[in-house]
């Protein structure tokens, strides 16, 4: 046990990053000039599951969405907190939708920095990031706490589009 503590301490001191959500919060972000002021967890879930493609912010407001890679820890936290889906359920859900041709998944970017950069350049974009990555090019519409993930999740019905 003492060896593991020493190894962990050395890793921390050496600057090796350990994948995790740094702030304990996930921020759902929009361009700083977006007419959107806030979103509910349900709206965000519906957007990211392809159930909703636009929002009302005056006239219909089409949304461009940015996501993280399919095996990214932040993605696991985001969907678990939002609707109780684990990555296996989520990937199966999107595989069915892609096969049906009904809707395409959000564009994937490699990390929170890339999402902030893309959203900061696109007035109709939304993304989710580790809250520590937020800068003045974007505004936060919703914050989700993060925590330990369980293997079993029981969303109400992730199979319905």
C-alpha cells in the first residue's frame, strides 16, 4: 500500500496528468453572444440524444453540438449525470439511430479545450466541458456536478429517440 502512495505522489509531482474532471463540474457552454441564457438538464439531454434539434430563442434557433470521444471520461460523467446512461448504453443508442438514418450524432472533438475553441467561434454551437476549461469566449448555460460512476445505470428509456 505504501508503494502505491509513493507512486501516486511521484506521478503528481512529475506533472503526469491523470484523466479526470478537474473541477468536479461539467459546464454546458454556448458562444458568449448566444441569445440563450440557460438550459435545463432535460433540454440538454434531448439535444445530445437527437430528440431535439433546435431551441426557441426568438425564432427557431438551430444548434450545432460538440461532443467528446466515445471513450472519454468526461463523456461518461456527462451522460451519467444527465440521464443515467453509461457509455455502453449510449454507444448502442447512437448505433441504432445511425443505422436508422434518423439523426447523426454531435461532432466529436478531442478534449475540453478544443470544444471551448469551437464553441467560441460558432454562435449557434453548444458543448460540454470540464468547468476549469471555460474562458471568456463562451458562457455557461448549465453546470452538472460529477462524482463516482456506477456500472449499472437505469435511465427511464434510452432507446426512444
